[in-house]
C-alpha cells in the first residue's frame, strides 16, 4: 500500500485513508524507507515524512524499539576503537507519538519586534510517560536488567515530569537497575563507553537523535532495524534509515536493516521466533562469508551490489536443514 512520496504521486496525500485502513486490519506492517529530494519543497502537510507520522499516530504505536549491536563480523567497520566497540549490545526505547513532534501550539508568527518566529511545544502527559516507561522496564527485564532514562530535567519541565514518573514506576521493577542521565551527557557516553548501556528510554526527539548516533557504533545506519508497538493492534517494522535518494538506482544500498526488520516483525509481531532466528542467522552467515555493501566494505572483503542474493542463498540453505 502506498505511503509517503509514492502516495503523494498517486493520490496527492502522504497517507491515503485506504492505506491506514488496511494497515489497521493487518497482523503486522513492514514499512519501506520514505522521502526524497523530489518532495523537499512541498508544504509540511504534503511531505512524505508527514505520512509516516500520521501512520504512527493512526496505529497508536507509541513505543519504538531500536537495537544497536556491534556484530563480531563488523567490529572493524565501527568508527570506534575495537576495544570500545566490541561487545556493544543496547536497545533504545523511544517514545514515538508525543513530545515536540506532535505538541501544540506550533507554527509560525511574529514577535513583538516584528521578527518572524517558528515555535514548537514539548509536552508530555503522565499516561504517555507511564506507558513508554513500562515498555522500557519490561524490555530491560528481558535483557540485562539495566535501564537508563535520558532526559533534560535540569532545564525542561517536560523532562522534570518524565524523570518523576519513571522514578515512581521503578518501585514496580525491583529487579531492574534504574539510572538517569542528561541527554547531552548520554550523547557523549554513547561514544566514550557504549558498553555501559543496556536499555535506554527517552522521549521522541532525544530518541530520534540518540538512536541514529547509536547506529554508527555498529558501523552503518544500514544495519539497524526497528519495531514500533502499541497497547494493541499491529506493530510497524522498518529500518531506521531514510530512503537515501543520493544513491538511488546505483545498487549501493545496504538492505540488512530492512531484512532484520522482517526478523523483528516475525519475532515481536507474529511470535514466530524460529523463523526470525533463521533470518538473523542468514545475515550472520552472509557476513561470515565476507560479503559487504559499500558502507561496510573493508580490505579483504567481497564488495557486492546486490547482497540480497547472498542472503536468499543462505536462507534457503538454513530452511533446508
């Protein structure tokens, strides 16, 4: 079903009603990356990204899970020193449907001096914080039992409430170690000592930025999948990267984030853990063979333009076993 730029070209809107209706009736949704230079000059309500925000809001998917794991096969693709990157395995739990991306009032105007201004509102209600905090605590409980809540509570009232509510919920999870960190320090610590993190929970805009930063620990943003889930209804699964219009049609794109998003869809959306594991193993075996797209290429590896062929071969072999 069309969404984003494809929907704009076909219907004139970034999220047709039919697309949202079909999505709501699905068991799970796999979303391709959206956006492109073609629509950059469009008004905000006619940009491809607006369709994605509307889809997330329409589905009620408020929790975005973004894993960042440095695979042994890609340790030298990370921009960090081997001893810093080795063993990194963290999960960013990002609040997805609140905060400054959705807060009102927003818009343009003029100040008392007649200067043009643009303004947005960072706002969170207690129920929005509580539900994302619960997802994060449950996620940390299933991982290594450590949760770091990232905010800017020394400056922002919305963050002060965030820290208060997350701290209150900690009493329900005595087996999870809760810490707090300001977002500027978290951005630094992700580079200085990323292995200190297990699960990170944060608001919409901070999560958007920090998860992209975390992606580079792995060597490429082309490696990171994501899952967006709500209280009920289908989840939304997508790579965290954009559509990369600068390399469109050149057979350079890394498909692994999308492939691993399918694995997350099977695991979290359809409870097909065995099938998800086969896909994950196919990715690992393909990397073991030395196949790399340009964003991950290094001396001694095999540069490929169409990595999906290698993946399909490995997946066929795994399924036949």
